[in-house]
C-alpha cells in the first residue's frame, strides 16, 4: 500500500426520540478539560513500536468515537513499522477492531450510545470524485480509503475515531460475539474481495497462493462463490490444515517442487481459471500469471511492500495478448458490506475463529505484536481483548 505524500491504510434504523435524548456529547467521567487519556499502541518511528498515553479523540459533526473491546493484529502493521509507507511518528497502529459507541457527532443519526459496532479497515468519505465513481477504497486518491494507521491514528487503542460514522459504522448482531465480528473488519472482507475479483466461473478451478488469514478467507470465498476445485499453495502444516477446513481440495506444497507445474498436472495441463495472490511477493504474483490458463483472471490482494516494480512473466502472459486479466483491489469499506459479512457470521455460513491462535489482554500488546511480526509459535491471528 502507499500513503499520501509518498504516492500514497445492517441494522440501520431511522432516528427516534429516545435516540435524540440519549446522544452523548460529554467527555469520559473525571477527564479534565473535556478529554480523557487513553493507552495506544503506536509506531514510534520506523522499526520501533510501543505503548503511550494519548488524549481520547473528539468526534466531528459526522463522526463517532468507539470504545474498543476487541482487535486483531495484521501483518500490514508489520509492513508499516518496517517503513513500507514511509516514516511515521507516534502513529497508533491497527485497523481491525470492534467496540461500542462512546460518543456521536451532532449530525450522526441511527446509532445509539453503548451500541456494539464493527468498522471496516477502510473508511471512505463517500463524497469525493473517486467515491462517487464507485471506487470508495481509492477515496480522494490511490488507496486513500485506507486511513487507519496510515493518514490518521489507527484502532489499536482504548478508543478510536471513525469518520463519516453513518456510512462506516455497522451494528453487530446481539448474538454475535466480538471475537467473530472482528474478522469482518478486514480478513473476511479482503479475502472475499480477492475471490470476487477472481471472476471464478461456476464449477471453475482456483489456485490461492499463500494460506495466511487473507488467503484462507479467499479459499472460503471461492467456495461460497461456487468454485469447483480449489488449490491452496502453502507449506506450513497448520495453514494447510486450515486451508482444507475452509474448502481447499488440494494442497500444493511449494517446497516439494514447482507449484505451477503441480497445478498444471492437477488441471490436466491448461492451468486454473483463476489465481489469487494473497502474499504480496513478486514470485507468487508471477506464479499466478504462469498458473492461469488463457482467458483467466489473476486477482492480486497481497500487499507488495518491497521493491520498485513487480514483474510479469512475458511468455506466460502471452507476450501481452493471452486474454488474461489482472485485477487488483483494496479491502472494501462501508456499512452495507460490513452488514452482509456480519450476516454470514451470524447465520453460521463462515466461522473464522479457528484462525485465532493466540489471545492477549491489551496490556500484553507488545508481546502479541512481536509474535505476529516474527511469525513465532505457529501464530496465524492474535486476538486482543480490551
């Protein structure tokens, strides 16, 4: 992803009388001068993280403040800390959090204090030219919908700010626990988008390169969309196991041979109808192009955080004339999409919680981040409780 300045991170009801009377514009109790102090996990500078005190944010007229109850750590945070989007100082990390409405801006309708809500990792403005053209993730500029832990403080804090609350807050169903709902914020939305962009024909073949959290949800999304056969390219045993759980028919271990040749053999020669790049590495992207049959689709959802270019293998691309489509995308945002994802969770169509390999209180956030950053102890996703 890129950041600005460097070329670039259901249930809605009408306003009611009791909602008007319950709107809160008061600060947390005991907070001097109208603003409390909260703890936040921040990127101090490239390569350095820590916990620090920050003021509880204030809402603008169209905004909301959410008190965090649960969050997930994403590998994108590691990319950011390593400098993928440039230098940041004391920037709160995180973009996968759920919580309860703490304060509402004067113009916000349809939500109440104390209501459980989820917020997408992507929070567009919905009024700029790109949003009005239908590309809300590219709000204002390329990747501009990615605001959390990029152009504003993220959500890995006791409270976080949400712009355009009426469009970006999504009510969580009462019987859906936080530890499930939080997966709608990024992993489900991003993984499912990868499958949606892959143009999978009904009964078609799909190869998903890398079965991390996004890749696993891409596998699940491919199955939901009617894929006939799904290949997961992965070598880590725990991830292979989860790939099968989420719908992979075959596991291709790239440490045991050329994964593209293995996929061609499994498909009888031509390759797959669709390939999904879910890692963010040039080699896996090139393999997606190589593994896709003429007329197929390559869906890139990986975060390419290194290097200046990503190469396309010329001959496997048909010297530019193979009718192969390369589609890219950033996690879609918005209440409508979040509501549909939460509905899938509520109805039991998807259960992402097997990906939660570790649980920590927020007081241990630095330990949790280190484990995720270094991929220690078989971690897939660490859940943080506040």
